[in-house]
């Protein structure tokens, strides 16, 4: 699914926003490219991932894994900005292109990884008259000036959290940089 990812393989992202991460609209938290658009890494590499629907009420999910490198000292500020946006946007309403509205709640927890900094950002989006939310989860692991991010987009009734994908991504990064 790499053709579906709005990312570059070297250099800066090609969809830059002049709005800094700390000030971005709350609705951007559920957009796959919010980090590259609002936090402008020096380098960004991303690949799409998907778990297809298997059986029963497991609806599967899609998303992306990315690795962003920042200027020295900047990655820590980016992680702080993500937390700040999550605190500012704990609950918000969004109007979709078709005019329907979603009620969204945002929460942040620590990811279960040993690193300089980690977090899992969770956005639960519920449509009017529907009590079964769509879940977008983004896991972040910062090691020095690099942020490894895994995002699971729009899963309904997820059987597992983003950390099941985040841990192997972090392990692969560490193995690649160990040599």
C-alpha cells in the first residue's frame, strides 16, 4: 500500500502546513499525515500497513508506519506538542464532507516501550445515533532525534491496540541501527 502514503522516502515531506503542530485543528489528529504536515521532519520514511478483516466482528484496520528524523533536540519538542494538542482536544465535534458530524474523544497513555519518550494517542469517533465508535490509534516512540510512529486508522472493535505493531517497528529500527 505504499502508493497510498503521503510521505517521502528522503528529505522533507511534500505536504507542509504553515500551522505548527501545537496549533493545528483537533480534527487533524485522526489524519495519517498530521506529523509530517505540522511537525516538519528533516527526513521521513513511511510505509502503509493493513490487517484485513478475518472473521466475525474483527473488522481489520489500515494505517502506516513512519520514521521521522528531526534536527538535534527538536524531536522532544514535537512529542511535547503532541501531548499539548491531545490535552487541548480531549473532546471535539467534526463535520465531515457529506455534512454528517462525529463526536470525538482523545486520550493519551504511555506506550509499553523502553525509550527516551513514548505515547499512544487514541481518538474515538462516534457518529450521531451510533454508539460503536471508530478508533484511530497512533503510537510514538522517540529515541534521540528520531520518532517512530505507527498509526492504526479507523478500526471498529479493534482486537488489539497499536502497540502490537509498534513493538516490531521499534525492534526493526533498533536492529537496523545497531550495526
